[in-house]
C-alpha cells in the first residue's frame, strides 16, 4: 500500500509541474504587452523599457517561468501588473472564502445524496423511489448559476428571508455569515447533490445484486440491515471517485456563483483580473485552482487505496 501511495504522490508532482508549464506558456501566448497595458498607449519607449524591467518581462521566458514556478510552493505569486500589489496575501484571503463555500456545499450535497440515493436504490420499484430519481434527473439539468438566480428570486426578493448577496467572515459576525452563505451553498449543493444522488443510487443498486448481500439476507438480516452492515462500504468506493470529480466541478462552479452573489473569493478575483488583463494574477489564480484540484485527486486516490482491499493486495 505504501508503494501505491508513493506512486500517487509522484503522479501528483509530475502533473503539477506539467500544469505550471502549460498555464505559464499559455498565458504568454495571449497577445499584448503587460507594460503597454499597464501604462496605456501613450507611454514613451523609455518608460515602457523601465516598466518591463520592473515586471521582469524583459528577461527570457524560461527565466520568467522558473522565477514564478519556484515561488509557488512557498506562496510567492509575484506582484500584480495592474495594481502593483503583492498577489500572495490577496490569494490567501480569497482562497479561504472559496474553500469555505466549496466545503460547505460538498457537505450539504453529500447529506442530500447519501440518504436519498440509498433510499431511491432500495425503493427503485416503488413510486417514492421513482420520484426521487426524477427529481435528481431534473436537478442535474439545472446549471449552478440558474439555481442561484432562482434562489435569490424566491428567498431574497419575494420572501425577503435571506440577503441576496455579500459576504461576512465567520469570525466577524457568525449569524450574518450563516445568513449570507445559505443561498450560495444551496445553489452549489443542489446541482451537485442531484448528480451524486444518481451515482449513489447506481452504486447501491449494483451492490444489492452481489452474492454476499444475498447471503447476509439469508442469515436473517433485513434488506436495509444487510446493506448498512455489508454493502455501503463497497458502494462508497465508486461514489468516492465521483465525489472527487464533483468536488473539482464545485471549485469551477464557485467561480460563477461568487460573481452571482458578490462573494470575494478566488472566482471573483479571477474574473476581475481577466477584465483588467492582469496576466500574472490570472495565471497565479488558475494555478491555485489547479493545485487544489490535484490535491483533492491525490487525497481521493490515497483514500481509495485504503478503502479498497483489492488495491492493497495488488500493491503488496
């Protein structure tokens, strides 16, 4: 098992390095001179040369790449071309907001998916199970931003129960934080919960047809008792894999949701940097999103190795 985990870590490192190369050189392929964009079209050649030297864009690309990439593991993202501010503290502040949003949304999505997906599998021939399957199929078809707009219209505009936008850190005013985080979390979790419900249903139905579950029932256990005692762990293995993919999708979906609800997270920072053509900030934020996704996949691979005895035996 240890060898398997080391292989996963090595794969993570290689993928991370390839991602830094791809992000850096893709951003450099975009037309436009950062110094020209920062100073405007009327800048003199002397001022342009001085600004390029300040930005470091007058150096060879390979030198620029290593200067940027080697600073990433230490939290050094460079200085913004537009605001001339250090990017690192801005990203640290914004990533906390995005992670709170994503983690809460995934907890809510799993809280929806596991019981309803299991129930829909056990009652797949009953009307109640069919209704849950139909609702989950409808939820899959709704984009996150549309769910967010609908929630705002109903609960903020029509009923006035919750604020429509804004963000309050939990350490400042926890009650206001909860009030403002409910709608964006529900907007993210409703769609992901519907997707995960269908995967949980499929995984549980597959487990229910296995011989060991029939053997457990022949020993006197009810269908639900046999499933809880012997089946859910095996059903969790494919669900865990899908959860990692959906968690990455949540991170991407949060980019749009943060704009809809005016939340100062990484998504808003990325969209603002794109609008201002702040290329260094864009590539740094994109790399942080990529790194978070890779870390999630690494953790899931390790958990997959721990949960699945077939992988442990194969590795040993």
